C-alpha cells in the first residue's frame, strides 16, 4: 500500500546512520536535548537558550497553548487548517475560534489583521505553507500580521514545518525578527523523520523567558536519545541531499497539479509536499485510489472540508509514476 495520506517525507538518513542511532551506547543514555538544541540554534542564528527541542511540532504547539493561553484563553487560526491547533486548544480547555480561509485562495490578510485587532487572542497560529492547501504567507504578509499581533498583545506562532519546500514563503529568519513571534517546525517532512517525533519552537532573545516557560511545561525527557541523535544527523546532512529531495517534491507537485487540472479538478497552488483537490465525489475518488493500493486524505463531512482530497507526493520517481497512472485510470 502506497501511503500518501499523512504528509510523511522520505527518510534522508542512510542505513548506516540509522544503525548508529540505534546503537547500545545511545540507547543506554538519558536524553540531553541540548545536544540537538545547540546545532539547531546555530542553524537559526540564535543562542541555544532561545530554542526548545520538542517531540514533534505538535509538542511545541501543545506546550504553547497550555502555557500561553490555558483554560479560557483564546487561540485562533484559519479554517480549514491543521486540525492539531484545535485539538491542542481542547486539551488545554482554551477557547478556539477560526478565521475563514478559501483553501484555494491566498491567506485573507486583511481579515486576519482585523480579527486580531478586534478579538485580541492570546495566541495566533498560522502555518506557511499551510495545511491542507499549501498556500504561503509572504514576508510582507508576515510583517502585517506580526504588527497586528504586537498591537493586540497576541503571541504569533509561525509554523514552518513545510517551509523547506516553498520558494516564496516567509522564512524562520524573517519571523525571528519580531519580538512577539515564535517559530515552530518539524523534522518529519523535508527530512523524513516522522517516526522519531522531532520538532522545535524558537524565538529571538526577547522571547527567551517565554521559551523557558515552555521548557518547564513538559516532561524533562520528551525526546528520546535516538531522536536527538537522528535530529543532529539530519541537520548535518549535505545540503545537496536535501536539495535533491526538495527538487523532486517540487517536480512531482507541478506535474500532479497539471495532470489533475487537465482532468477538470480544482487544485490548490501548493508549495508544500502535497496538493489539495476539490471534487464532488471526494470519498469515491479516495476509494478508487485505495482500490489501486494508494491511500490519500479526506475528511468526510467535517465542516469546511467537504469535497476536499489531500494527496502527498512521495518524493520518489517510481512511486510517483504509480500515483499518476492510478489517477489517470480513474476516469
């Protein structure tokens, strides 16, 4: 079964890396997250105390919601969007509300800024590229939203989990210029390490106190020693290895968009490792692919997601050919 329903990347570590990550010496040691935070901070241009390594981006978001909003605090994002933002609010008994977004259009920047000014939430969480559409916030978009959040006293979490795939999105470096912005991210997509659960949250020096609170909001060993070692090795990969994978993802997204558009489907202008498709028969479309050995993501009757299908591209020429042939055979 070709699993293209969870936005999982292809593991870029070698078999030798993986054997060494699971060595007896690493297995017997208690985790030291600083071993990952130091090279990650260097990559982000920050001091180590401004970076917190977490068990995936989900852990980072969960800590932020619990600590910075908490029971009764207001958390906002766009809808449709990443379902974990709502789930994190529910776990913390925070209030959650969303700003409507056309999944096939750009971010509604005017509406976002006006809502922040009027509602003054404790937290605004946006991903760029976002999930499920793959649309992006530009550097100017980021600046406008960060300014609105500053005036409202809102902390803005800029999630860059899919950022490596986008040539036009605002970057972590752009976001880290602002005192009220935190950047979260994951090693699951462009490094293919979803099974290790490696993520982070970071901010500039003015956010150091906030990050210290987030560090205290979870257990001391949320990351395993093997996950920390995997993250270190992923950061040390030759840039060409990552670039080849990202280039393949972009190629596949472009071809798949052209194929599905040519078949009459509405397709998102995604800059992530997936595309979003709209069709009246979303479940039937997904079922036809499942019958051909391919899993894709649908949401049933979930409000705001009707008729939507999200397809992750595999990042492998052979598997991608399997996908395109299966889609061509549906009609």
